[in-house]
């Protein structure tokens, strides 16, 4: 197992390097000129040239990338006024549009997205896996058909529509909860929980429907295997067969999907955050797109890619731990 993890870590480093190169080129080769956009409406050729020199855009692309990577690890000073602004590790750049370090902007928004992602992830995994296992256990029953119909309906609904329905009925019509206004958990934990309930439910419904169908399908395939028939022939109770043998063998594709979906949420659940007014990475990304704030867009894109790459590593390791059929050499 240890040599396998070491090899995967080397692959991870190579993928992160390739990701940084692709992300850098993707945004710094766009037609928009950051030196032009940062000076507003009163731009002259001299101001644009000065901005390009300050942003180091007048240097070769390879040199710009090396300076960008060096600033990430070693930090950098930005000439933002009378005194330079120091950006320490991990330096993700400076947003001239907001006059703030990108690290500070992401540092304030990332916890909100993490809270939303964790709440939604736990909800959809609990509901989706449980309902999928029960539907497979009672295949062909009224419960099975009802779960499949409900999951198909929710799986067909887009995320924004689910969020709007939740707000319309639970908040406006039935008035079960107040409109969610984000409160950090350090200030008031009770208000924090109440403001995160609806966004987590809205985001979890679609995924719960998908994982219900995925779990049911994997369980039915696994329960037709020879080792399941052998376990039943030994006189084991059906719930023991399902829990100890079928569920463990059928978890591999579920773990793979769960890891990547969770990483995608950490990259920014844009629609849900915008509907419920959460100040997370999604909201920051939308504002950055409107302002052509390239340093912020590069940082958020790179962060989302890192989440996906790291999630792949974790999923590969979990494969060997969960499924005994997976051999690691």
C-alpha cells in the first residue's frame, strides 16, 4: 500500500504542475488586457504601458509563469500605494479591481462553500445510499417503485428550480423558516445552522436522487454475484449479507462519484450560493467574471482543479481499502 501511495503522490505532483500551466495559459492568453481593464475609463497609452510593466505583462510568457509560481511559494510585494502590500505564501495574486489580496478574498469565501458542500454531501449520501440500499433490498415492491419515481422526478429538476421552489414554499408560502441570511458559526451557531439548512437541502436533493439510483443499480448487480449466493447458502441473515458483503463490494463506483462530486462542490456551488445569497466562492467567481478580474478567476479555477485532483487520489486509496478485489502492487 505504501509504495502505491508514493507513486500516486508523484503522479499528483505532475498533475498539479500541468494544471497550473494550463490554468495560467487559459486566462493570460485571453483577448482581454488586464493592463487596460484596471485603469478604468481614463486610459492613455502611457498608463496602459505603465500598468503592463507593473503587472509584468511586458515580459515573455514563460517568465510571467515562473514569477507567478515563485510568488505562490515565496510571496511577493505589490505596489498598491504609498507602501507596498506584501502577499505571503500561498500568494495567489492581487485583485486590482477590489484592491485586495486574492488570498484574503478566497479565505473569506472558502469556509462558506466548505460548509455548504459538507452539509449537502452528508445529506445526499445519507438519503441516497440508504434509500438505494432499501430499494434494492425490496426490489419490485411498492417502496422500490415509489423511490424510483421520486428520484427520477428530482433528478430531472435543475438545481436553480429546486432552490426557487424551496424558497417559494418553505419561506414565502408556508413560512416555516425565515429567509436565510448568512451568519458565521463563530458569531451565532444557531443562526448559522438555520441559514444553511435550506441551501444544503436544495443542493442535496438532486444528488440524493442520483445516488439513490446509482446505489440501487450497484446493489442489484452485486447481489447477483456468486459470493452473495455463497453467503446466503451458509445461512447468514439477509441484512448481514446486504450490509457486510453486498454493500461493501458495491461501494466502489459510489465512492468514486462521491469524491469527484464533493470536489466539484468545493470548487464553487455557484447557482445555490447565488439563490440564497451566500458569500462563497461561487459569488466571488460571478463577480470576477463580470469585472474581468483575472487574478481571482485564475485562483478559483486553480483551486477547483486542485480539489478534483486531490479527490482522485483519495478515491484511488479508498478503492483498495473498501473493495478486496482491488489489488495494489
